[in-house]
């Protein structure tokens, strides 16, 4: 039952060493490309390939609605979740443009949105439940529902591996999900809402105060159930899409597929995944540091060094998607720069 506890693959020490040796021979001062070098070497170890690549990126958007929307914690109506699902598949969303730019496979999964049955071409509709329950009053998900959401993430990664994906990006969509993610983060870090809650989609100051109060009340309500258990924190105040991404990250590490983590919400999923299975951390690259309050704290907890800092706060995998260009460049430099011997340049290697 607890598949997420299964062992993860071990990154290749041999491929890492070969990649490091190649970096020492390229026509540049040692370390002069800094994080571009580090990214290429890390990816080499994760792909077990001293010449890494991101030729077949895979992006999955997980969507779900949130019962805590009853508490008036968002600037946008819940109907936007469904509307954006169609926008993803018709090419109008930011992540859709990014996927096209980098020739990525784009998968869209509805884990549980509110509304009647529908058929949108390109949307995989699973609808475990029609949105989570209001966690200000009861647990957001039963443990069975949370596991079902994690299983959607697991299946997505298995599809990506079968496709031959070189790297995996998870994005999210769900009006109200920054409130949910903040609440999960508060449980994981044992900190109050004031430390980890931001404006999300752009709420007013008085709404932000209310949002923090809702989260703090929920923390008190569920404390005896959650204690220090990351899985129970996910059940108590999480979202279907947050749980699905958690499952996806764990499965990536188990099957040996490198991950690019996106912003605040997906970093919460990343922290849950690492708390459930610590070896998952080795498989993560971090695309960016978002403008969302609390994201920096999560990155510090994960000892992560994000590739970009552009003050993005869109979600939907956009920051991780944007970083694909930088990761691709890191691989190209690593693979195609000349060595000192090839260029007949006198190096200072000793």
C-alpha cells in the first residue's frame, strides 16, 4: 500500500565523475560557468549519462479545487480552475506556450474540480472528489482520497518514463491552492501562518489577514490528528493537486527521472515528498525562487539553490518551464564546447 516508501534509485557516481572531468578540460577557467557547470554535472549523474540532455521534457499540470474557498480567501472565483483546464489544452496558457517553445509533452490532469461532468479534449478527468472539503471545518481529504491523488502522480511519471522523457516538470492549477499549500507548510515547518502566507493571486491586505487567520484556526483544529506526520498534514489541509505532485516527485526518484521543481506550491509538495522519502531530494533541480511569501523559507529547508529569480508568481509550472532553457543551455555548453586539446589552446590544468 505505501508504495511511496519504496527505495529510490541512486544517482550515478561514475557519470558524475566523468562529467566533472570533462568540465575540467573545457576551454574556460575552472568553475567560471558556476551554476551552469553544476547543473550539467548534476543532470549527468541523474541521467547516468556524462553527456546529459533535456531533449524530451515532460510537463504535467495537476488541477484540483479547494473547499476552503468557502472562507473567501482568493481574489478569483472557483470557476477559473475549470476554465484554465481548457486554456491549457488549447494552447492559450503560459505553460502551453512554454511547452511548445521547448518541444515538451504537455499532460493535463483534473484530479478533482468542482462542477458537472465535462469533456475537454486533452484533459484527463479523474475527479477523485469534486474538490476537497473545507479544511477550516474538517480534514480536506480522507487518507484514501489522498492516496488516490498520489497515485495519479505516480501514473503520470510512469507514462513519462514510458515516453522516454529526459526531465519532468509538475505544475498546478487550483483557485485557493496557495492557502492550502501555506497550511501544509506551516505543519511541516512548525511555524504560524504569518511566516509562510502570502497574497497568492493578489488579494487585498484585509483578505490576507483573514487568510492567515483561517490557516491558524485550521492548524489548531487539526493539530492532534497531524502531530508530526507529513502525510496526515497533506490529508488535513492539502489539495488533490498538491498530493498528486507529491506522488509524482516520489515516483520520479524511484524510477530515476530528474525533476525540475516549480514555485511555492510545488515546493510544498517537494518538501512533503522528502519528508515521506528522504532520498527523493537527490532527484530535484529547482527552477526558480518565486515572489510568493514563504517560498524562500521552503527553499532553505530543502537546501535548494534555484536557477532563476524573476519574481514570478503564476504557478502552473511556469518558473520551472522557464528554467528549461537554462538547463538546456547548460547541457549544450557541457556537450559542445571544445576541450583545450581539441582547440589547441594551452590550458593551465595541472
